[in-house]
C-alpha cells in the first residue's frame, strides 16, 4: 500500500518537473526552444525595448536574444540580431 502511494507520488513529481522544464524553455523565447547558455562571444547588446542603450554583461545567445536586440562582439561587430 505504502509502496503504491510512493510510486504515484514519484510519477506525479516526474510529470511536474517535466512540464516545468518544458514550460521554462518555451517561455524563454516565443515558442522557440533555446538553451540558456551565455555566448562568450557577446560583449554587449542593444535592445529597442531598452531605448537602444547598451546592456553590458548580458547572458544571451543568438537564439535567446529578444526580438530586435543586436548582439555585439568585443570588437564592435554585430554578431546577430534577435528574432
Ligand atoms: C570582429 O571579430 C569577428 C570574429 O572574430 C570578425 O569576424 C570581424 O571581422 C571582426 N570585426 C572587426 C571590425 O574587427
């Protein structure tokens, strides 16, 4: 009896963590499944939503960047633009 209950709880937890992981992934960028890795190549970014100000020490990559955000390298060249 106790074993059965434990198994049900285990299953429920598994399901819950599964949907949580999935949910947080989807939430990160409009339905795209992006990793949350920081791109070491990106020195700073400029977003329209921030009034085109430079945002330093960002943890983004080309996939997770928000729409319209430009990601710049250390040497000032544009790496990519979020979409
Ligand atoms: C900046 O670095 C990137 C990658 O190394 C290179 O492709 C690009 O030409 C460089 N741009 C400038 C302006 O030096």
